[in-house]
């Protein structure tokens, strides 16, 4: 098949080069911090901070609780590229704009992507403040970052999604969470565009089709990361139970407040899990890495 050169590849490459010029760190792990979870980045040492608006083609994050800052630093000696905040479809960005940062991290040499988000809990076993490891997803955004010409320097035309969420990484999280004495769930995340929260009828529909959580992010990033062959871990913070489940209305304040309350718990969990992901990557490093 003829090689197609796309703007997506060139833009990601340019953003990656810009970032690499600003740090001597060469992170193998990328971390995306969702709504209200930015405080996790405060634990990094020797950090270089680059506002998204300074990085070529990075979308600015206009959402509340999303700082829009790339932080390159080390957490317990592990170099990390941490995105404080992300862009969403509901802000008016296209799927390829949303995943540009993920592709830039991939071009920088990031091999494992850890995504966090705030989500509505659909599974009745969950409660506000629960942490849920994503086992799988359902893309209901009616959009896909891989639509259009495929650049094989990014990945295959039809990437497999059977193991989108690395099973060993999920096991690391379950084990470390148990060691830390916190409960954790595993579930299926349904991605919608928002920006409105769902109706109770939509939540009943999502439950029927097998969703445990609902949110407005993450899935496009997972698709782009898997397209490039990155390993993925994603953890949702249940910021609220989904529409119609409690009789309460859902507010943005509730979502952000739960995220902020969970940030230290999530940081402790990540501190335990990241060395294991790092070990996984090292054990699979090839001469070409
Ligand atoms: N629905 C969709 N996205 C969300 C929710 C929700 O209830 N909570 C946090 N993000």
C-alpha cells in the first residue's frame, strides 16, 4: 500500500520535537489527568512546565478543572510526561485535534499511556468517590480520530481493539490498590460527547448495552494510543452516580469536588503502579527503543 503522509503525523512530530527541546527527560510513560485531578502533578520533582498554548498544535483546554499544562518531571525517579487537563469534543475540537497530544507523546517515545477521568457511575455497586479501572469501552461519540487517510507511520488502517486496556496493567492496579487498603472496581466505559449530562432514559440504555460508567473523554485518546501501539491503562473516578440513579441533579461542581477529593488517593495508587509499568516496559525494551 502506498504510504500516505498526513498532517496528523507531521503535526504530532513537530509538537514532539518542540517538547523534547525543552527537557532532557525522555519519558516512557505519559499520564493524562482529568477533571479536578490536576493536583496529582504536584508530586513531580524537577518539573518543566509548558502551557499547551505554547506547544505547536496542542488544543487549549477550556474546560473547568483542566489547567492546560504539560509537566515533564520525575515521580520517584521515573520520568513522566503529565498532561494536566485535556481537550474534549464538546469544546468544539475535532477528534484529530483531541488526540494530537497523545500522538505527540507517542512520537516522543512514550510507550505506555495512563489516562484518568471523572465519570458518572452507572453500575449500582459503585458510589460517588469510587475508583474504576477500565476493562473496555463503548464509543458512542459518533466520531473517531482515525477517520480519513491512514498514515502508516502512525499505525495500521484497522487496528485491533481486543486488548485495548492492558491486562497486566489492570492487574498491577488491582494488586497495588489491595496493598494500599482501598477497594477498586473494573468496568466498561461508554463515551458520549456531552456537554449535557445524560437523561435517565439514556442511562438505562447505557446500562442495557453493558456500560458501567459514562463520560465525555478518554476513548478517542485510547484509540489513537492503540493505533500507535502504546499500552494503555485508564482509571475513572466516579464523580457522581449517573442521571436518575439518586434523585439528585448532577452538577459540574460535584464532579470537580469529587475529583479534588480523590486526587491524593489516586496519587498514592499511581505511585505504587507506575514503577510496575516502568518495569513492564523495561522488560520488553528492544534494541530499537
Ligand atoms: N456523565 C457524563 N460524563 C460525566 C459524568 C456523567 O454523569 N460525570 C462526570 N463526567
